[in-house]
């Protein structure tokens, strides 16, 4: 390389967290240049980041890696909801096929020496048979058949295959817990922003969270640490769902387990994110992950505990809603009632 500092390519910069991470990395004195890629340009300012429009499923990404002499790739475009893509099929294509094509391009790119992949603790699933804390070596008790969790498992399989084919490349996978923060807009953030929060009758799951600043910090740390392996990434401790609802000053709405998905479908009908099956399972059984390897091997310590990450998110929401805010939930409940009337919840 003729240019001082790392040349980093960041995928997924049209989404807020990807854009912010790329901007922070571009200001890092140890980084020479940051190239952000995505299928659509970001809404916010990218600062010193060079944006290139590229679909990971196409051949352009391979040309970019070679032409720009990229040595570090940070893959952040694995998405949990279809969003503007419109369909679950398009989401799976971007997640799985996009990752396959990106890794294939990295395999052929002579300058690539580091690959960091943002994965998710959703790969562990959530069930009544789970251990108290998942370690990185322990898989889910039941393999997911579809959805974001299945995508993440397939992606991690391709990442391990790439690591075997390119042993000269340092591959780091970060399994992030549910990310929260004042600026995060995600299915679980929308769930906790509801004026009345539906929860599964008879269950009070243990939840772990990751502050958005700790996600960005861990990714930046991984770029420089160059430590291979898979690492759970979450704030210390757990928070019961009932505690989270109380901290928000909200009221819980207990519903049967089979009904929570219908509430999510009704949310989608009023422009909110639908509850994916893996989120419904998480809100029923919870999940905890062990972060010993993150601290001891990768050398990263999150600044925020799970409770502190949630409190910072809650502070951004503000006070509990009054009658007008609760009235905003009426379309969701009306949609839920229509689902019951149509018999969509049978069985």
C-alpha cells in the first residue's frame, strides 16, 4: 500500500448505525480512508467517507475491493427486517446471497487482510431449554427454520468457510445483543416505544441489551485489534421485561403467547415494524450470553450495562404517555381484534 493507514470498506451505510460507524472510523488517525457501500445512498451526512453505490449481490463489489486496494472489510448490512426491500425474500437475498458474494470477492482480493462481521445473538434462538448464559461454542437448542435467525446462522457458516479458505485473513465475528440507544429505530425499540406494551401472559423473560455506542466501539476496536474468532457482544447483566416496562413508566398488556404475533402484525398495519418470529420468542423466553471471551480475548469492555443501555434509551423516549398517547395504540388493538375475528389466531 502506498497510502498510510488502513483502507476500510464498510457495508450497510444507508442505515443509521452503519453511517455513523463509517463516519467515526473516517476520523480515526490510524485509518487512511473509509469507503461506504450500499444499494441506496444514506440520508445523513457521511463526512469524509467515500460513498459508492453497490449491490453486494452483483459483481461490482469485487471490482471495488481490488481497485481501491481495500485491506479491511466491515460487514454491517445483515438486516433484521425487510424495511424498504418490501419482502422477506428480498431481505434473505441481501443477507445471505449478498454475504456470499462479498466473501467471494474478499477471497479473490489480494489486499484484504481483515474481515469483521456484525452478527447477532439471535443465532442462539430462544426457548425454555436454553442455558442461563450462552457461550460462543454452544449452539441453539432448536435450529431456526426461517427468518433473521436462519439468515444469521447461514451467514456465519459462510464466514467460517471463508476463514478456512483464506487463513491469512483475520476474521472477527461479533454477535451483538439487541441494540438500543436514543437514536436507534428497530423492531424492539418500536416495541418499547408503544404507550401500552403487550407481553406474554405468564412469562417474564431475562433480556440483554447493547448500547449503540458500544456496538460502534466494539467494531472500531476489532478493526485495530486484529483478533480472530467469534465473540458475544452485550452489556453486563440482564433486565427482566417487567423491570423494563416499569422503568419506562408504561403499563404491560398481558396476552396469550400465540397472540403476540398478531399484535405485531397489527403494528405493521399502522406503519410500525412487525414482530418477527425470533423477536416473539425472545420476548417470551429471553436470552443471556456470556461475554468472558469478549473481555479476555478481544480485549473490549462495554461502557454500558444492559440496564444502563436501556435507561439511556428510556430517557430518550421521555415521560409516560397520557391519554392521547394511549389512544395512539387503538389502531394496533383494533387490528389485533380483527385478527381474532378472522380466526387468524386459531391453534
